[in-house]
C-alpha cells in the first residue's frame, strides 16, 4: 500500500510539473493576447486583426464574406449567431460627429475562435504565399 501511495504521489507530481511548464511556456502569449483587450475583455475588429496577425482590411472582408458581421447602414454589427455564441457583442459608440454607431466587439472567446479559423483558412494561404515569395527571392537568375 505504501508503494502504491508513493507511486501515486510521484505521478501527481509529474503531472503538476508538466502543467507548470505549460503555463510558463504559454505565459508570454497569454500576456500579449490580453494586451489587445479592453477592461471588459473585448476588442474591435481592427484590433482583433492585429491580435491574430492578419491584414485588417482582408480580415474584415473575410468576416463579411463569412457573414460573421453584416454591413448595415455603414456599420458592421455582429451577426446574431456570433452574439448568441458569445464570440462578439454589439456596442453603440459615438463617432467623430457624435452620432451613435453600432460596432462589433470581439470577446476573449471570439478572438481565439476567429484566430483558429483564420489560421486554417486565409492565414494559411497568406503564410504559404509569403514562403513562396521568400523562396523566389533567393533564386539567383
């Protein structure tokens, strides 16, 4: 029984050490990610694009194409499903002229969700194109 207990304690210790190593490894990424979010844990679409390392206009066009946001009277409010799933929220904020504008705000969960979809879709294509361009730049012709 003592050997079983010792083995169990050793196994738990190894698990804790592995978990602490993971936390230490991911800490810089988490801190950088958090830097993009406001006090409520949300950011606008352009800031979300910067956070996931995407060209902002291409990212916003992709959001519109996928119907994650909808163009409505010059505003880009989030689609109902994005609000329902908790990935985006609607915020009304005054523009430079004092007129209230609807703005899509990306939540913490939404930022991660969009990052994953971006990096397997357009982000992957952009990375492949950049790698190809870099290889071609090294050719001696």
